[in-house]
């Protein structure tokens, strides 16, 4: 009881300190706004096979994309972020999304598969720059007591783009009898993505944020920008038990995409229904992010209790949703054996309602999962540089798991095999992360309770407002 009261007092102090020091949250909203335009990529993937009849090319492109992200996010882009900042990271990586959409347009016209795969690899590098900037901003530009809602707002705006893109595709392909989307769909995506890249110049650097703990941390980083010192920060941050226990959770963050998008949506529905399902999938992500963000910011629980609450939600909903997926897959196997593929329309309500709702719940669970991952990262430190390293680890292992899953999908392993793999990995990783959940402290501030639980890198980079320690 005393612990809970202490935590609530600390949370109130965080908010009062933020207000008294003039916290400006609008810059991270401008960063999130640019994200909406780029999640047309989500709309493409959500349609199954990126809108193609044969999902193999898209699956192999995703393997190239995720492999490139895994190879660059942690040890290359993470340290670079602390030098060039979020705006430069966005401009370096953002244009690669339009390139990828252009490669799909080229494939629609000329059937140039290698170009799609090469564009996927280039996008993988660009995505590293974009996502590390996003993650560092989302987990450090706000006070500790508001990180859940920051993640929720990001997830809503982030998936708004995917939902809009899918609805655009739904309208453009409403009367289509083909198995692939039209050229105009890809052209629309290219234009929207290019616009999103250009407005990235509005992103504010950490120096513009009036959060004292962040500003002082950034001032300290000016003395830590050598390659040798940044490498030491990466090693000191990562090689701890509680960080290592999070890696399987990160690995599973995208491991189910290939199965859900290509096997569940792609093999079951016709093109217009796949587009509609994609919109519903990303809409469900918006609600999932909102729910998890609200739970992780509940004022009558301290931070340790909220960590356990988030973990419990993932375990219970995961078992229920994957259990529903098992029932679907048995039904789907019978359909495929009978030669029924990509034929189900959303108007066939007696048959389509169940699979559509399953796909919606899959989308919501993805948001619950990733929101919890980002929130755990946010509990490790208030430093943007430390957050960039942890987000780099997140994107590296997330991409590694995704690349593995997309390769298995490209090899045409059975849907039941992929379902069993995804279900087992997700639930298993939740038990492995228990030591991390147990280690969550009441605050990341060195002078607050739980300072011994902070990552080692905080000792070098996480500078906190000492004057506020009496609050």
C-alpha cells in the first residue's frame, strides 16, 4: 500500500515538474503526423502479398527488407541517431518507402521480381533510420507518467495511415475481378508516401523539447559521441539479464505478420475483401494501442503493478486469440483441400464474419504486444540515446523474427505449421520476459526508488533534473 502511494506521489511530481518546466509535447506529435503517411506500406502488406496474386515475391522482398533492418538497426543506426538526430534520420530513410511502392508498380507492369526484392532491401535500411527515430522520440519526449498515452497516440496515428490506404485500395478495387490491385492503387501510394517524406522536415530535434531531464541528457551526450564511447554504451546497455530477457519478446513482435497477411487474409478472401480486412486490421490496431496505453498509465497502479497488468493482458488475450486461430486454420485446411482459395467475399456474411473478426483480433493483439514492448523500453531509461540503443535492439530482433517467418511463408509451409510456430513463440517469450517485468522500478530516475535497477548505460548518458528530487 505504501509502495502504491509512493508511486502515485512520484507520478504527480513528474507531471508537476513537466508543467513547471514548460514541457512542449507538440514536436513529438508532428513526428507522429508524418508517420500516418508512411503507413501506406502497412496497407500494402495487409492486403496479402502486397496486393499480388502470388505472394512469393512480396514474401521474399520482406525477407530482404527485414534482413537489412536486422543488420543495421542496432550497431549502425542506433549510434548514428545520437549524432544526426531524428529529423535527419527521417530524411535519410523516408524516401525508400515510395521506392518500394514504385517497385510493385513496375512488377505489375513488367513482372520485374528482382527489382522488388532489391527495393525491399533498400527499404530495410531506410526503415532502420525511421523507426529508431520514432521509438526514441516516443519513449523519451514525454514524462514517465505519460509514456503509455504517448504510445497510444502514436499507435492511433500510425495505423490511421494504414487504414486510410486500405480504404483507398478498397474503393479502387471494389469492382475488380482480378487477384491483384490496380496500377492506380500503387501510384496513389507513391504520391502519398512522397508527401509524407517531404513533411518530415517539420520534426523537432531533442534540443527543442522543453523537458528538463531530456535536455540535460542531450547536453551530456555531446561529450559521448565518439565511436568508442558509443560502442561501450551499446554493450553496457544490452548485456544485462533483464535486457536479454526482452529479446525473445522483441523477436516475436512481427513473427506472425506473414501468416496472418498471406495465409489468413491472402488465401481466404478476394481482392476487395482483402483490402477491407486490411482497413479493419489497422483500425483494430488503433483500439489495441489505445487500450494498452491506457492500462499502462493507470494512476491507481504503480509502475511495477502496471508492468504485471500489461503482461497478464498479453497472456490471456494471446491464448484466446491464438485458440480461435487454431479453429480457423482447421476450417481453412478443409477449404484449401477442396480447391477454395481467394474466393470469399465480405458480403458472404454467414461464412466471412468469423474469419473477418479473427483478423480484427489479430490486429488488436499486435498493437497490445508492440505497445507493451515500447513501454518496457521506456521504463529502462529517460535518455534518448539509451532509448535509441534499446529501440535498435528491438527493431533488430523484431526484423530477425519477421525475416525468419517470411522466409518460412515463402517456402509455402502449411498454415497450421506457421500458426503453431507463432503461437508457441509468442507465449514462450512471455514467460522468458518475466525477470524483466519483475525488475521494473517505480522510476528510472537515479535518485528515486529502484535506481539500482536502471541499465548501466544510464550511468553514462541519463542525466536527470536533480532539483526535482525533493518533489
